[in-house]
């Protein structure tokens, strides 16, 4: 009897009664125990539906609650994608983003940045691209990494760009580097899961994310102001323009990195060493001259410095860009004798990978 209604507790079930194959509702009187079991089952089914809708967010919640170190390789894009997919819209300001991120994940470690530490200079890693760093970081100090039974597929082959494999070699690379670093500094890391022990070993390299051609992105330190004095803005070119076309336009200074904004605008980040010989204004002036090579009346693209990009109106045909005075041809200037380090930039080819130190 239900104490609130003083009526029997009934359970209604749809049943098909042969031979007429008509559906009817059959009511069953439940005992208190049966009723409790039924309520628990209903609650479980509802929770299963909720879990199915929430999906992978449950894993993210567990990671946040565990406060485990978050290990990744070149992981800024991964972090931003994870945040926007499971934690909320990306904040308008970098400061707010860093505050929330640090609250969610108190320790973040970038293995690409670890591979660039001064302690590893004598190792002369060929590249800090993930798969190469994974192989090169194996030393006599590397511990044996055991796989669970029936989960050893990654031991016998490479499966690059497969999420599980990329996460596996990211975690393995961290273990390689951290044990080698411990050997160099003669620090005992028998309990590597303790945050204090990792912090002591890394000495400020934690909560730093590698950024190509820039300073490292610190999650806990105040945000640095960037003058963008090595950044050029290209716009108003054809939609079918490809990255190789940009490299052709910029052959005078070999662009270090290209950041696309949309189909017809992008930023080019120049190597700092180039600016030792030439000013950013000289480079932009020469690019404006070269833009008329194919068509004397219509330029192949428009270009300006980053500071001009922030101030001029792109829709105004008489913008400050058309009023610039062109100096002598940039190509005719004799640069200072200086050998530029034209290393292959593995940031463009490097995939992003992400794992958790459990």
C-alpha cells in the first residue's frame, strides 16, 4: 500500500495476448521490495540515457576531478579544442582562459617543450616532431613500459595519426624524457605521480606550452605583450591561392610560418634573424612592388604590417597602404654578411598529441 495514497502500488505493462494479438495493459500489485527494485531500475535506465547523451564529457569530468598531470605534445590546439568542446566557449581574453584552464588542470606538460630543454642539448635530437622524439629519447635510463594483456598492438608497429597510438607515444616520450632528466639531475623519481616531484624535476617547465616562432605560452605567468614586429598581413588574393603560392611571393625572406585566417587572408611570421638585416617596412614595401609582377594594373595580393592591419579599413580603397612611399628595390640592397639558420621547421609537420599521466 502506498502510504501517501493508501492505495495498492500497481505496475502497468503493455502485453500482447494471443491469439487475437491485441495489446492490453496488465497491472501487477507490487510488494515493497519489488517496488524498490523497480524504482532503482527506472532510475538506472534514466541515468543510462543521460550518460549516453553526455558521452565523452564523463571522461573529461573524471580527468578534471583526478587532478592528474595532463601530458601532451605541441598541445595548444588540443587544449583549446578540449576546452571549447567540453568546458564552455573559449573566453574572450587570454588571461581569463589561462585562469580557468589552470583551475581545471593544475599541471600541464608539453613534451615538445621538454625536448627543447637545455639539459638535452648534448643529445642533439634530430627533430622534436613526436614520432622522431619518441625514438630518439630512448636511452639506458628508459624504463620498461608494459602493456595490459591483449592490448600490446602498439609494441610491434607504428600507427601514426591513430589517436590511441599518438597518446601512447606521447606518454612514453614523457616517461623517457623525465627519467633521463632525473638521471642528469640525480633526482629520485620513484613516485613520478606526485606533482611536487615533477615540479622539482622540471623547475618551471610545467604549465608552459610550446609556440612556434614565439615565446612559450605560460599558463600561470602574466601574459606577455607581443609587438608582432615580425608579422605581415596578406589579404585580397584569390580564393584558390595555396600555401605554396605564399612561399613563392615571400621567397625574399623565406617565411618561418604561415597562419591562415580565411580563404583570402593570412599572417606570415618572419624569422627574427631576417629582421637583423632588413626592417619590416622594407620587406612589406618590396612585397607591394612584387604584387604587380603578373598584372601591372591589378596586384596579386595586398599586404601590410601587423600594426597597419590593426588600424586601416580594408574596405577603403584609398587606405594607408596605397599611400606608402616605396624605397629602392629591396632585392638590390646588400644584406650584412650573416648566415641564417634555415632549419626545417617541424612545427608545421608536427601533429598534436595528447594523453593523461595516470
